[in-house]
C-alpha cells in the first residue's frame, strides 16, 4: 500500500471534498478521486459516500480514519527522527579505547564533541586493543581507538584502520633522580636502575627496548595500571616507561624525560571501524574532534 493514499484519504476526510483536498495537496480532482478509489479497492470497502456537494465518510471510512492518522503520524515521527540522526540532534556514540588513550586524549575529544553535539549520548568502553576489535566486529561498539607496535598487524580485510597519532614512550623517574633534569637520555644510562613494569614477558616494550640497548632490565616491581606505576616512581622505587599519551595525565611529582630517538619505542594509534559498514553519523562527527585532541599540548 502506498502511504500517500492514506494522506489523501486523511486530507479528504478532514475537508469533506475531493476538490478541496486536490487544492491543498496540489493534485487534480480526478487524481484524488482515483487514489481514493484505489484505496477502497485495496481494502474492499467503500470509504466515502459521494454526495452532490462533497463527500462524507462511511462507517468503514470512520473506522479507518484514526488508524490512518496514527500510521501517518508514526511515519512523520520516523522521518523526523531519521533527520535528527543525520543532523546529529540525537543519536549515540558507541566507542572504545585503550587505557592510556583514556588518560587525556579521549576526554579532551569527548569534551569538545559534547559541547558541539549535546544531544548525542556517549558510551565509552575501555579494554585492550584486541578486545576492542572483537567488540567492534560483534557490533558492541561502532568505533575503536587501538594501538599497534611495529610489526604488529591487524586484519585490514575486516577493519578499516586509519593512523591517528604516533605515540613514543618517555622515561618516568623520581623527581630527585640525578638524571631527572636531563632533556634527553640514552636508555643504556639506566641499565643499573630498578624498573617498574607490567610484567617480564618476552616481547614487552621495555624488554625489547633494553635488549636493543644491550642490557636486560632489573624489574623489581610488577604492576599493570599506570597510576600504580607512577605512584611507585614518585615514591622513589624505580623507573618506568610511559607512553606519551598516558604522560598527558601524569602526576606532577614524577619527572618525564624523552629518550634518544634511536632508543625510543614508538607505537601507532589507529581509529578502527568495520570495513564495508557505514559509520553512524555520530562516529563521523566525532573523528575530527579526536584528531584535534591529538594536537593538544602534552603535560
């Protein structure tokens, strides 16, 4: 059934005249008459009594009218809702990011986005990059902010990965450390230091970087969260490597020192969406804010 027929029926019922309905809707009187006849044929009932002057609803017509009005109102509401999604008056941003991106990069982007689009709901999930890609694949989120180390490849047949920013690591030292005021360090200068790391697994950023510099780090404390690592550093228990993204939200009582470029592990932050799937309007609108936040000054 063509919903336009119901609109013609509703207008004719309200005005009581094919001619008046034709003038309001921009049709000829004969076109209105044909569409009403087609609708009557569709339902198999007569909807109007044709009078000498105008028309009048039959009992079948009176029964149909509230249903036609409800259907047309629902259609109008749907159109308005779809238009509002396109114009970002409403909708939802569902995305996930890894922990150090959530230290400062993501909050800055979200603050700018919420200011620009206050009608959009926001849902943020934190997790490891592999976990976030699983959620993206399964439809739990529409956008993932993930990180990749050199030589680490994701499935580009499944995901559309776009580089967002390079994320080098810094060394975090106690504020009273003899090397804390240096503007740059060679990693080998810290060969005798106690280290704080997430673990001792082969292939970790710390172990790989130290191996390239010719030593094996003495890991004395194993903690996973950046807040715990930096808390131990501030208390003088050792040094740790911290990504520049996480350093944006670092506490003020630690010293952050860049490494020599030859010693600096660098990872790449990407945005990821499902390849072949149209991104929701909220995702498309959020991406420029995310890109802008990468240029924010680092603390």
